[in-house]
C-alpha cells in the first residue's frame, strides 16, 4: 500500500470535483487502479464523520 497521505491527497482532489458524473468516473477509475487501497480509503472517510458533521435532517 502507498503512503496514506498520498491516498488521502488523491481522494481529496477527487472529492473537490464539482461535476458529480465526473467525480463518480474518477472514483471508479481510482478504485479500479488501487483495489487494495479501497478498504483503507473507506475506513479513513468513515472515521471522519466527526470532522465533517452532516446537516441536520428536517
């Protein structure tokens, strides 16, 4: 597995894409290119729920 900071940087760049279709395409391509890193990436983002609170449901 590559350096966690490299993985995080790549995913943050993908997350910053405004176009949802393009973002999805990039996510799929990233997952296909780095299948062994997908569980790590999911764990990282699931653990960030306290850093980026969701908007309250109405």
